[in-house]
């Protein structure tokens, strides 16, 4: 695991309690070519706010805080 991945995981661990508060969770499978791939779990699966959580919250934070991250994609 490289430094970028360590930073991604560190930030996800800070965001995770807010997602878990609503009964969901997030799993980090991989980082590839500037894209962080995430899997939403629990109440996030099928939730109408899932895209907003990925794009407006998680992606915005990771792009701002982690050099080299350009996007976040959800994997099923």
C-alpha cells in the first residue's frame, strides 16, 4: 500500500462515522489511475442519496485532500 492509499483510507475513516450514523458504510477496494473506487454498504445500497454522498461529499473531500485523486467511482 502506497502513501496515497494510506491517506485515502485515513480520510475515509474520518468520513465513515457520518455515513454509519445513517445505517450505511463505505468500503475501499482500490485506487487506480487517479480514481478511487468505493463500494457503498448497508443502508447506502439503493439509497436515493447514494450518488450525492459519493459525488458531493466523498469525492469533493478526496480530490481536495489527496494529491493525485481526480475522481471517485462507485463499484457494485
